[in-house]
């Protein structure tokens, strides 16, 4: 059974030359072509204390992390908060260069279960909220649990466990098996996205090759139809919630799986099916994606809010990289890879049905959405998506060459130092893959991820990588730790500061790097110009409106500086906008 920490490496797609990662945004063309000397890799901490890193002699099986950037005067420090599978929550203090245990969580650390995920609230500096995903020791009847909690971090950077609040309890399988999930991330809207695996071991290559179907109608440990294709179950996909200070601890954002597909089916005249999708007992409101097996990664596009992740399939030739702009059913357990059938031969891609007696959700599922890429690496772990921000004043941020690039990697074959590191490029208008460039054997050849298990771009624009560094799950025999990758090349795009919020008489107009909002009734004209004076967009409005720069009709705005012009009854508003 291949887990989230399998060692079998599939055949990688041949990588194009690194010269494809070029840009025209470098002043005078300096640094338009990248070289190895443009990047610096720093080992922050590891178990052996090698490469001048802080030594954490007890470090074992790190599973996920979040990054906090702290500025003190002219100094900037990187704090890394991370989890270990057997229960430790730890913090690397970038100023003191120490690692401390913040708390020990009472978790059932068996196989793929344990303390698997962590996220800091976007307003962490004020509310000190940390979110954890783990499998507690308590059971629900004969079933295990998967749990999301919120806990307050005290001023001494330890967890105040008396404040722990359970937000979500998910009934797991009847045994501690695989794919418990845990990776989670906040987006720019304050929504929290959480990956949850199928927590089951129901399919294997031998059975499927023999034409056997092993989707049990009675045993949750052997039925992904009880999880991934059951819309009334959070297992096997992604959930999206908006954490808050309410009694429940979160609310439901608009446009999740049930609401989205109810609208789609309504528009197709399928009113009875739409009604089922609007029923929160049939489709849980938290659900955003269904149809996943082992989705141990999560990323959200910083400006477009598209969800991206890697999927580990039971057939190692068919691991997937997935990106979706909308709530989706991605096929498992009926399809994997590029919508190839598993051993459930009576299902169709266009209209899959879940008729298992254990299914408590809807029977008729949406069409199975295929991945953007298969068979690049195995075991695939998706990292973050980078968008170049010209308004970010940071000397170490990644350059514009990496704009709209998705960083992905994999587990390594036994004995190898680490899996390959790729930059994946996808067209954000046609939604197609345009390039995949292997980074670790070219310009980033000093960066050798040792079994990459998580990565984040910090608010400083640097890349942070958490290394699991083991040959299989439940092992950590070598040198796990974290590294920081920074850019110090010649392509230094001048920092362009976004205009401050507008004062009288334009208090109802708000401009950011992502949108412009007209907050008053009455006629208005909105136009955008490039710096050469060419008009790139114009619209006439009569009510309040918000214009998202990433989705203006008929335009394909590149990141850069534009002139925004809004005419209202109050007068003429003209500002420069730094568009991401």
C-alpha cells in the first residue's frame, strides 16, 4: 500500500531548458537570464546541525509548517512554526536561532495518522490563533477521528491548551490507515482551505488489474465511496471555511461545492438534483472539492483564488497535479490520472454515480474534472504558487521570472538526497499547462530538497522548504529540517508603493493591487491606461461596483504599473496602481 510517504519514483517528464524562465521586466535587461549565483540557500534548522544550521537533536518526522516574518527596525526575522507527526508543535525562532517545543498534542500517531497540519491566522500578531489538524486518541464508536482545533499561542511562544477549541471533528475509518490529510492554508480573503485524504486503503493495482472492485458496502476502512465520493462526508477532498470569533468558530464562504453545483444543475433544468445539492444534510456546506485519495498538499493562487494540489494515486504512474478555479469532483475512487478508470468499470466520467449503501450524500455527482498534469513525479507534493509583487519592498523576494509559477516536488527513491523540484507554469486564461521546468538541476542546483513535504513563500517573498528526509512514512533516519531560498541577482525591479486609501472627496473609492471599488450610487466611468498612455480597459457603471484586475473582460493585464481613472459626480479620481 503506497502511503503519502511512499518511496516509489515514477518516470519524470523531460524538463525544458532553464532559459525558458526569462522575463522582460528587469531594468535594462539586467538579470533577465537566471544563473546559479542569483540564489542563496540557507539551512535554518536540521537534526544534525549541518551547514551552519540550528541543531534540533529531537527533530523527527516534520509534517507541515507556517511562516511568520517579523520586522524589528532594519532587521527581518523568519519564524517557522511546524508539526511533528507524533505530536510535537515546535517553533524555530529566527532571531534567537533556536528551536523549542511549544506543546505536545495528544494524538494517535499510527501510520499516516498523527499531528499533520498547522496554520497561523492572518491576524496572528494580534489574536495569536494557531490552527492544528490531528487524529486524537478518542474514538467515535468503532471509528477514529480527524480533528481541526484552534489554540492561542502565549507570549512565551507556548500553546495555551486550556484555550483549545474544537472546530471540526470528522469520523475517520475504523482502523488507523492512510491519508488523514492536514495541509492547510489561508487565502487573501481570510478563508482557510484544508486537505483531507480518504483515510482508507481500499484500492490496489493487483485488484484493479484483475478487474476486481473492492469498494466495501459496509466497512469504512475499505470504502472510498463512504468518503471521497460521498458529499455528506468531508473525507477525500478539500474543505473551505472562514474562521472567526463566533461560538462555532467559523462561517461558510459563498460558492462552496453544494451552492456552486446547485446553481449549475439549476441552469441545466435539473431542479430536483439542484435541490439535493442545496440540502446541507446531503452536501456538507464546508466541502469545496470531492474525489481525492491522498492529497497531501494545498495552495491557493494569491490573486485568482484557484486551488492547486498534488494527488498521490495507488498506481504510481498516475500521480496528479490538480488546479481548479471552481468546486469540483476529481474522480476518485472511480477515476485516477487523466480520468482513467480504476476497477469501478460501471462509472462514466460525464455522470458518475455513488450507489454504495454507505453513501449518505447525493447519488448523482458532477462530471469528473481531470488533472492539469500526470506522471511528472511520484510521490507528488505541491508547494506554493508565486506571484511577483512589485509593491513588496524586500531585498530577498523571488524575481519576476517566477511570476505565476507553481513550485512542486516529490518524495525521493530510497537512498536519494531528495526528489526533483519543478516550476510549473499554467496559462491563467486558457487554463492550460504551458511549461514545466526542473529547478534543482539547473539554477537552483544548490537546493536539494530532502524529501520535500511542505513549502511556503513568506511575506518577504523568499521560499521556505520543510524537509521530511525519510525513505518511507513513519521514518526519519537522516537529516530533516527547513531551508530558506532567497534571490540576490541583478534583476531588481524598483519597488512601487500602492497609493494610500483615498481621502475626501473620494472616500467611496478604494484602490488596491487587486481591484478597484466604487462604493457610491450614480453613474461612473472607470478606465485603465498603461504608462504609454494606451487605454487598456473602460467601463460605464450606474451602481456600486468592484473591478477585479485579474478578470476584466477582454483584457489580459500583466503585472505592472497602470493609471486608473474614475469619473463620478464628485469629480475625477486619478491614481497609479501597482497591479499583481
